[in-house]
C-alpha cells in the first residue's frame, strides 16, 4: 500500500511542490537573516526622506573613517524604549545606530539598567539617567545627556518646552572627538573666600574632557599647566599676594595663553582690590543688581532671573536658545582698547533691564533706575606677538579675563536641564578661549517635512523591480514547475 502511494504521480508532484515551497521559504528566511546582519554592520539602508534625516552627514562619515581608537557607545535604554516617546527619539535612535556602520572600531550597545544595574554602579562617578548616552574610549568617557541630542525651544505663552530640531549627529560625533583626543586641557577651580558650590560646574567640565583640579589661592600658586583658572564669587577681598598670583598666571612668563574666568554675584560686598584688578582689564563691577522689567525675558516670574541675548554668535550658534543669568551683578566695560587690552561683550541683557542699586531702600522707585542693555558676560584680551607677527605671519598669543555677571548661572539645574543652554554655552566658551577645536557642527534636522522624495533613477529602479523583475521571476518558477509536471 505504501509503495503504491509513493509511486503515485500526484503524490510525487505534490511532494516536489511542497519541497520546492519549503526550500523557497528557507531561502527567504536565510536571506532575511543575512541582510539583517549586514544592515547592522554596513550602511545598506536607503534614506529617501527630505534632508536624509535618518542618516549621517557627509562631514560625520568622513570623520568616522579617521577614527583609529576603539570607541564604545552605551545607550542607557533598550532600543525599543529609546525610540518610543516620539518621532524625534526614533530619528535619534536610527542615527546613533549608523555610527558603527562606518567604522568597525566603534561599538554600540543598548543597556537595560533594570536588568544590568552593575553597569550604573561601574560608572557611578558620572551623572547619568535613562536614555542618556555614554561614549567611552580607554579611560576617557563623556556623557551625552538626552537633551543634548535636540535643539529645544520654550513656548513662553504655555511654558512648554518642545523639540525644534535634532542634533544627534553633531552631539555624538563631538563626544567621540573628545574621548579620542590626546589633548585633555587642565582647568583649576580656585577656592578663595568663596562659599559657592562649584561641584556641578566641575562635573560638567569632567564630562566634557577637561582635567579638573581644585587649588587654594591662599596657600599655593596657580598650576602653570592649567589652561584656565576659575574663580567663583568670593565674599572677601583678595590681598596683594593673591592678585600677584593671578597676574603671574595670566602672564605665563611672558608667553600668555591663559584664561581667568570670574563669576560675580549680586550679593557680594565691596571688593576694592579685586575690582581694581578687573578694571585694569577694562571690566567695571557696579554695586547694583539686574532687574528685568519685560516679563517675556524673565523666568519663574522673578525680575531677578533674566534671559540674555547672544552677541558673539561664533561661540554659540543657536542664538534662539535660552541662557539664564539669575541674581546678576551689573557689570560694564571701561574701555574698548587700551594698553594692549581689548574688551568685547559676549552676552547682554535686554534693553528693558534696569540697574537696581544694592543699597536701595524700600521706598526706591524702580522707574528711577538706569535702563540699559547691560553686558552679561565680558571678555578682555591681552595679546603678545610671537616674534614679529607682521613679518613672520606667526600667531598672536593671548591671555583672557572673562567676567560673568552671575555665579548662579552655574547652578546644577541650569547646567544640565532641558530649558536652558548654560552648560553648553560655558563649555563652548572655554573651548573657544583655549583654542580647542573639538566642537563639531552640522546642520540640525527637523521632522517637519519628511516627504518621500525619489530621483528618476530610484523611481525607475523600484518600478522595474515590482513590474518586471518580480513578475518575471514568478513566471520562470511557474514555467519550470509546469514543464516538470508536463513531462513526468
């Protein structure tokens, strides 16, 4: 009976068709696995959206090809959860996945902290949260906060912060550049009669490839290997010996090339010695506090929490972003150029800002206060020619004294939050002052217009595939099956 069934023509033809179908399905499965594996490693996907929003820029691709060190990119979320909040997160996820495809030395891993709590403890010195990204190379690491992946905008009428565009390409590439760089500039934070908590600012510097040390200006000279020294709002005046240390640091044995970044505060007492030192650099400290009268330029309904404008757009290009200067001291320039020094206003308050005297009584009428677009951040530069610059074309060596009107602009919530770009700005400022060209800039990508745009060649290729190739393949398979059955 069984032998008769096996010799039956219908059974043999049916078995052949079944085997052919199984083989065809198996080939499709294997082919799909191969394509999936290849697509994880190599950029074979086609991005047909306007602006190539899911791909990397040509500048990024060119840079990635030059990376010679092993780099690990850790995304602190599962792949599905990272891209789930909205289309911008999906775009960011797809963009990050492209980085390993252009250089085998770059590895990407999504970390589920719920299943791998040891990872977080391993990097406990870094302030990281869900969906943040850790970029690591050797003993260097940098945290890219989720908010760093996007350009954010605040709607003053609703108070709602929304994503205006994606800068994932730029943010991840900049982090890779930082951790693979052999240059780690040293910054010293000076403790001199200051009670300001600089830990958040120190963490910000460390997470952006700066070596941070703390020094007591009362007891020691400023480290000559430091590129910049930072002084936060001292509550007591500096003596002559301490000021000599500042002068010696900025002069650097006549070689210049140093920066002093000073953060003032509205509630400081009179500091005649320090203020005389700053006035030599063309920066005047006034005994007054900024009081903003335009409600559209304040935060948290406080006239002492003022939003400032960008004057020098080379340091930070996104001039539509918000930078907050709370409880700011009134400062101004004493001159534009004198004794080899030049001053430049980098940030300023609005023209509706007023200077409220610190000794004003309760009966003081704010309408009587001076109204002016006061400087919020001033840079003073002293240049020294490296030889005869005009004859040799050599660069000029520069030392800088930079004064910010608000120490509170370096509070933790402003350095790492989503609404304000204080942290990003100060990092860009320091990079600019010390000449570190680690900032990487490409055009931000918006999802406003993601229309499928195809070239004539792409249209013809897709059309030929579905109209000619696939039907022809099916026809050939059908003919082969028919002929085999016809001649059996």
